[in-house]
C-alpha cells in the first residue's frame, strides 16, 4: 500500500472519451485503475476490487454518481475510501449535492494532470494515515483486553488473600466500588481469638496493580497477627514497618484500624490520614474521631506512633469509616457530599438502619452521572454487638497427627520492662498450638490466658481497681493510671506456667499465673462475687464458663485454671 | 496545570508555584523543578495560592521533594486555602512540612 503501484483507483465515467483520458492520466502517475461506466457498475466494482480511492462522474445513466456515492459510503463501514467527483457542473447547488452524497472532493473538467496528481497524492496520505490509526487502535484494544484478563486472574489471587476474614459478619456493612479491576482500597476484618473483632481500612496512593501489591503484605500481616492474638498497636507497627521498607518514597497507605471489644463495649481506634471516623451513639449524638497520625509507610519504625484512642461503644451503636473518595460523591441536590454534610445527615437521620442504604443510593446516583469516578470509594458501617465469645465454634482438626507435643511443662517469667513492653500471649499460643488437637480450642485458650495475665498485671501487680472502669471517664482514668504505674515498676515479676497432659478423650491444660502483687482477700472471690457489677466483673465468670476450675491461692496472687478439652471427633 | 519555579537572588530559596490541579499528571513537571538543585538551597516554598485540586499522589510528590531535599532543608507549603489546608490536616502532613494557610 505504501508503494504507489499498489494503490488501486476506481474510475466511474459514462463518457468513453473522458474515461480514456482520465484513465491514462491516472495510470501515468503509476496507479492501478479499474473502470466502471455507471453507478451500478461502480458499486459492483467497489465490492469486487476494493479500490483505495474512487473517481466518480456525477451525471450518468442507470444510476448517477450521487446515489452510487451514498451506497458505497454505506458499504465502506469504518474504512476510509475517498470519493472524488468528476464534474463539469460548477454551480453551488450541484457541488453541495456532491458533498451531501458523501463526496470528499471535486475534479472539474477539463482535466489537468497536475491537479489530479496533487489530489490523488493528498488522499493517498489520508488513506495511509487512517489505516495506521486503525491498526494502532486495534492493537491497543487487543493489548488492553489482554491486560484486563491478566488483572482479573490477579484479582482472584488478591481476593483470596484479602478476603479471608469475617467481612461477611452480620454487624459489618460495606461498599467497595473499584475504579479499575483493582481498587486502591483494602478492607480487612478478622475475629480476635479472645473474642471481638479487628477491622482495617486502608487507602493506598494510586490504583490498580501498585496499590494491590501493597495490599498483599498488609493482608498477610493483619490476618496472621490477629489470629495469633497480637494487639492492634503491635499489628500497626508491623504493617508500618513493612510498608516503609517495600513502598517507594511518595507511596503510602492512609488507614484506620478499629479493635471492637464486645465484652467491654469498648473500641480502640487509630486513624492515620483517613477522613474523620464517625460514631452515632444511641442518644443520637455523632462523635468524630479525626486522623491524628501520618499515613502508614511514611515514618521509619523509630518515629512511628501506634497510640490509639479508647472509647465507649454500646450495643447497637454504629461506627462509620470512609476512604477519601467519599467526598467526591454528590448528594441529590448536586452538592458535594462533604464529610460535614454526612455528619449532619447522620445527626438528623433518626433511623439508623437507613443510613447505609442512603449512602449506597447516593453512590449509584453519582455513578450514573459520572461513570469515571475520580477515586476509590469505600464506606463501612460496623455495629457494636453483644458479647459473642461463648458462641465460638470449634473447628475440627485432623487428629491423624500422632506427632506433636502432648506432655510438657513450660514456664515463663517476666520482669519490670518486659511486663511493660511485651505481650506474652502470642508466644504462649505458639506453644499450645504444638498440641495438634488443641488448635481447635485456640480461641478458648487465648481468652483464658488473656484474662489471667491481665488480671495478674492490672489488679495484682499494678493494684488497679476494676470498679474504675464502670464509667466512661473512669475508663480513661484507668488507662492513664495503668500507663503511669507501668512506667514505675520496680522489682516486680509475673510468672506463667503451662502444663499439658493428654488423656484418653483429649487432654488437660493447666495454667498457673503468679504475680508479685500484694493480692486480695481470696475468700471473698472464691465464694462467688455477687457484689461485682455487670461490666467490670465479666472476666472471672467468663473464666469459670470456659475452665473446669479456677482457684485463687495464697494471698490471691496465685491463680490456677484447669482447661479440660475433649477431642470433638471422638464424640461423633 | 502549570508549575513555575523561581530561585531567589541569593540562590538559597526556591519557590515552586502550582497552578491548577496538583495530581499525578504533574509528576514530571514538579520533579523537574527541583531535580537539578543541589545542597545550596536551604528552603523550598511550595506556593499553593493558585492550586485548585490536590490528591494523594500530590502528597506523595511532596514526600519525594522531602526525600530529595534532605532533613536539613526547610520545606514550607504556603498560601494554602481552606480545602487544601484540610487535606494536609487530615493526612497530618504538618508533622513533616511547615503548612502555612493563605493570609
């Protein structure tokens, strides 16, 4: 096609003499020619010969050039086949008819070889350009399809990693609207082994593959550490450290993490770079928790702060998290759906069940109005629910494993700095999970350990009064006092020993915790504790539900809990 | 989007003005303004007076400038209107930059 010889020109002319003249002129330029003598022949020739350019006489018998041009233009589709009218007509109306019929230019009789050469050359360049653009377009379309296909496969891998958790829990509602196949947002939720739940919402800079790649290690760390019983502060430090290492400068993850404690009706919250987190309480008040940290991945571990906000949250109260895209949403009046506007809306809306659906509707509206959303939008609603810890199911573990540790004693003692800085629960669980069938009771063991160790530290060594925790202010005071006393520890220790013995039906795990605190009146505790309030006395009754026995000894600074487990498979 | 830069007569303060949208499309131009500068510059002033839009990749570009300039160099982000200031506030970037609202 780039060679002029290959360019094929269809000449449609009823006058034999004119036809001979123009055919010669065109051939002399080095082009191939095809001849037709009227409109009908011209259409047939077009179908058969597929010429690159058509020269068309206007007035011909059987079918004139105007009609033939119209029909040919319908046949060419998205290709570009220029039609140049050959005409002796020179009045404006006739020339307009040529254009209306789909003509691209005119050649006036008598013919001039220089003008013909110039016109054919000009259209030849256009034809070549048009074909190049079409080829490139088709190539781009093919590559894009290939890329989308690859992304779809990668997304399935990503979803399998990111959505392992409990996003389907009945107290979570969420809306994720991805901008491309991948979404810069990551939403993770996982049940804690000790009861309650941790939810993580992250918004990476950028979209697509780079954002999804960053989300993978976040999901791995989050699910791994929550399952092992680590606290939110440690999880945040680990995620920040990882992202700081792997993300290039200028990339980061705005994030919020919420630890939902069902038994205490409390939340622990960290917000770095996301919109204000909003909580609507049962009295209709809206509380906001603004971002108070830099996003994850920016600061080096020594400068990073995982300090969280603690707050009350009663059963039925709802908390709302947003990625920054939500501000781009428009409300029905076309106003920007600013956060202030949403807080106002939350405040006014009396029926909490309608809030989430309202936002979904807004999102659909703006989606219709503006198909290319500027950013990812994620919106999450979490409702505080009553304690579900007892309802934990025991998943069966294959008991064919006859290996593993079954008969052992482990002892671990922590002193001042370690008591302040170290959470021993992941370490303990790591050891108990060496008993293969005991893994099914991971949640129970984690809860028992948490309760015993917290009691030993908070009430035993630090001498904190759990009655303080009854009111909201008291809770804050409790935490402040706890931190102050932890920093002043001197010569204290907490000794934890675990003993596991197998038996015919399963096994027995004996947990003994001894602290150096001054203790308390054991008789008062061991006869049951009717005087304890509902809120602050949950720990020990819970222990009693899970354990065969819980006995305080000595001056109250030694406790021994016996957890007897049966292999569930033997029962069936 | 237009990015203009101006070096002070003494050669120690560079002012970078961002007009229009400050987003991923500005990446190349923004980087070019400071890429060839050396340690003789003691202060960068990023002027947001004519900035109409800012997204998270713009925050990332400021971090790249921070990285290039080194911790001894002051970076001031000046003339921030309410919307722009709000974005810096949410992201807590005031911990890394001097954010100065429009007077």
